[in-house]
C-alpha cells in the first residue's frame, strides 16, 4: 500500500475535524454529545471510502499500488468504521443528557441507528470469518451492505443535532462525503456489471496446457484493452449457457494487437464450469486492467518465484522482453510434470545470460525453500523478489527470506483472495 492512500485518508479526516470545530449544533447539547456527532461523522466518512474502493475505479489502483491491496484495506476500514459507531453509541449512553435522551425517544429516526449497526456488524463479521465461501457468495454478501448504509444515512439526516442541510462547513462537507458514498455503492451494485465490461472478445483458441488447466485466447470484436505485462482484469462470459460470474484473471501474454490470453485452472469452484464447458466462438468481456505487478520498476537484480498457475504473469514478462541490463533468477515450482503449466515451453526457452531458470518439482525435490534458492543463486547485490502462487507458499517464503542472508529490497506479490 502506498503512502498516498494514508495521506488522503488523513487529510479527509482532518478536514472533517476542522469543519466540526467551526460548526455549532442546531440546539444546545453537551460537549460530549457534540463529540459523539464527530465520531459518527468519521464513521460515515470511513463507510463512504469503503464504498468508493468497491467501484474499482482506476484511482483506487493508483492510491493503493494495486486494487488487490485496496480490498485488504477495504476490509479493515469497515471494521474501524464499526468501532467508530460503537464509540458513538457508548458516548450517547454515557452522556446522560436528558434533553438528548428525550429527543431520541421522540424521534423514530434515532432508533434506526441500532438496526443499521447490528446488520452492518453482522455482514462484516460474515465477510471476514466465512473464508470457505466461494467468490460469488462473497460478492452477494457485499451487495447487502447498501441496506445498513442507507439506514445509517437516514438515521444521520433524521436525528443529527447539527443542521444537516445548512451552509455550515460541517454540513456541506458531510453532504459531499455522503454523496460520494451513495453514488459509489449504487454504481457498484447496479451499474458496474453493466458498464465496466466494455472490451469484448471472441474465443479463437482453446488449448490444454496442463492437467485441469486451459489456455483461452480471445480476439477483439471491437475496442481492445490496453494493458501492461503482469496486469490482471475481470472476465465475464457472455454466453448464458455457462454459469460463471465475473472473476479476476491475470493476462498471460505480452500486449498484442487485437489479442488477449488467459491461463485458467479448475479450482473446483465456478472455474470448473469454465474449464469444462467453454468452447470456440464463445464471447467474453473484460474490464479495464488492474494491478501494479511490474518487474521493470524494481532493481536490476531480481528473483522471480512462480507456483503452479502463478506462472501466468511471468510468461507475459518474458514475452515482452527482459532488458539486457537485468539479471533474473526464475524459480518455477509445480506439483508434478502433468500439473505444471507451460513446463515444456519453459524448458525450451532461449533465455540467455540475463535469465536463469530453476525448475522445482515438488514430487522429486519437495517444497521450494529459501535454502534451495540460496543453493542455486549467488547474488551479492540487493534483489527484488517477485512472487505469484499459493498464499501458504508465499507467506512461508516471505517469512524465511527475512532471515536468509539475501539482501532483499522488496517482496512483490498480488493478493487475489479479495475476500
């Protein structure tokens, strides 16, 4: 995650606090009650930011150095927003301000804060804890977030102690924030699937490249996507006969006029339908490209590590051409020869002096470890490590590299487990 995101969030929070300081409530209330209103405003701000991340706007990629990292932040900002709501409620309960208590009892909008809080907390809890639900179910759960959000907005506009539609700085600022939040969530739920997939392709080639792994090549039927090697996009089949929700996939080729290619593994979820039923001539659509997995921005000395289907971005790197002044050690780890996508192709690569390939067959050598990397790599210079593969493998290597003796500048990867 980049500093730009934290700077933006800090500025927005600071502006909220300043606007609150220079705005008086519509009627006399205690200072602690005024502070509770500020906390509620910060909760609304956090939720609006969460909604904006869900739009997958190109700005999100730039703010977070990749939309995958934005989704990790999205989850924890939701939790922080709930904490703000809890603090808001706790302050009100502790205040014991008779006039405010009477106001909440007489105004039905005041009671709407409770169902909003309970429903939102439940949805966040399910989204965080339900690790085994598939991607489509996770997306469906997130569509229901609009309900507690809108209930919370009604609660705010119905019972705030501040003039919510006035020309005061606090009112204008909060209305702007809330408008962004409303537009974002409505776009995400109602318009994203209809408008974001504007690049259309027809399947011109289907090829099996390993057990349960196929390569799909598409030819543009209209405007083509412009992408960089290593980026991914969301793919949606336009043929109704195959049940397959939009899903993120890495583009497994270098940019090519009119063409695009994906390498897809049957992981037992909706990808099983795609791998087994897709056929020549089927049409699909993709969104604008996402991701900042770009080796060319790293140091000249690098280690690439691919695990199984994680080879996709590295194929696009190689096809695009590796500059002569780069020195790369590429480790490709796979379960066995039948399940190693592009294994024969990699063995036949004319890689030259600046690219050294190290093949690791789990069935023969066991899992890839830092010790095995050090046995094959003798690098005195600082290195950047680029990884794409299973999360357990990534976390183990990342942890052990810190104590490996190798001078690792950065460990680069993208998180496809958005949920």
